[in-house]
């Protein structure tokens, strides 16, 4: 199975950031003969602090994502947090993503499945790979034609995650497409004074380890200037490094 790649900024900050990332992704797709799906969130509903930047909202955000699709011709992925958002987001994007914390929310999974879009379910930090059979079944039995599962690490004590790469083959026994979230897996949740920290230097190794365990896709949050990003900067990959990381996986 040819690997897929998902990349983009954590949250929509501006049209300029979206265009900078989209332009680079188009170049990578052409040079390497791959498909990188463009990812960005219109809302980050699970920020650590109420004062943290959440995004531009669903109406403006989906319009900005639609502009990316029209201008750059990329497939799009965004995440949804409430069931009512599924039909609205499905009008603009190709893949609906279920955030890890919400992967057991039945109404959310059913609503996403009923849109007919690809549904990417991120494994919760408190579940094993084997446990993901139940969210997968909820989506499939609700009419989803294609469901992906994504590994993103498990809670390990306080403010830390660890990746058990055995989850990848365990989930491949459930779904044909299992993606490694190489950037969220290096987070330090809530460990940076009211926001999430992280160790982006481990991202390339996380990707290669996932490949060794059979991953069929890779997810990277990227930004032209991660140190000044408005969300998830410490674990985001610098946009300039994305192409070399993808090359290492081909």
C-alpha cells in the first residue's frame, strides 16, 4: 500500500501561513511523487488554557480551507469536535478527523460516518490499539466507506506521552490504513505553563520507527516558524524539514 502523508499547521492562523505551507506541499508532491494531504484546524477546542488561541472559527475557517483547495488543488483534512460540525465541514474537506480525546464519542463518530467522507480516528491517549476496534466499528456500521486509525502515543504519568509501537500492527488487524501522528506523539501535554510543550527533535525518529512497525501513513503538523506558532509550536516540525523527513520514509 502506497503511504499517504498528512501535513499542515496545527490551527488556522492566517491566509499567509496556509499559503506558505500549501505551496511547499504542492512542490513536495510533484518532486517526490507522493500525496500530502493538507491539514489545519478551524478550532482547537481542547487547548490547555481558556486564554490560549483556538482558531478563526468554523465559518471563516472552512472558507479559508476551501480557498486553499481552489488555489492549490490539495485534498484537505480537518478535525471536528461536535456532531453538528460533521455535515458543515464535509462540504469543504475530504477527510474528517476525530480528535483523540473524543474517539469514543458515539454521536460524533456516527455523524462523521454519515457524511460519506473518509473518517480518520485518532487513538485516545488512554486506549490501546486493540481497543480501537470499537470506534472503528461505530464508524463502519454507521455507513463510513473508509476509516483510518491514527497512533499518537499514550499518557505516561503526568505531562508525558510514550509510544507503544505495537499499537500499529494491532490496529492494522482492524483497519487497512494506520497512520502515525509523528508530531503529537512528542507532546508534553500541559507541561509548558498553561500550554502543551514538546520535543520536535524526535519527530523524524518517530516516523522511521512507525515505518518499521508497518505504518501506512504519516501525520506531521508543520509551520514556517514553529517557535512562534500560535498552537503546538514545540512539537511541530519546521516546514523546511518536511521534505527530507518524507524522503527518509520512501
